[in-house]
C-alpha cells in the first residue's frame, strides 16, 4: 500500500534539494512514507479496540438486563 501525502511530497522535495547540492539521503521519502503508514495502522488499531470495548460493554449491559 502506498499513500502519497504532503509529508511524502515534502520528503521528496527535500531529497531533491539536498541532491542538487551533493548530499544523498536515499531513504528519506521511504522513511516518511513508513512513518505515515505506522500512524495509520495505530489509528486503525485504536478504533478497533474502542469498538470491541463498546461491544463488550453493550453485551454486559444486556446480560445484566440494563440495556
């Protein structure tokens, strides 16, 4: 999965600017993309955990006749 966002575009622009003065940073764009994907997965895991917790509370309330 490849997500191209402004962070990715900024990293590519910085890489190009550094390359124009002779400094090579080969993994800058890849690292920016990886960090973005890690944050997206953490958000997905948080939403999943909260959904499961909500479902568990709902089922417990049903079990005790309160919901």
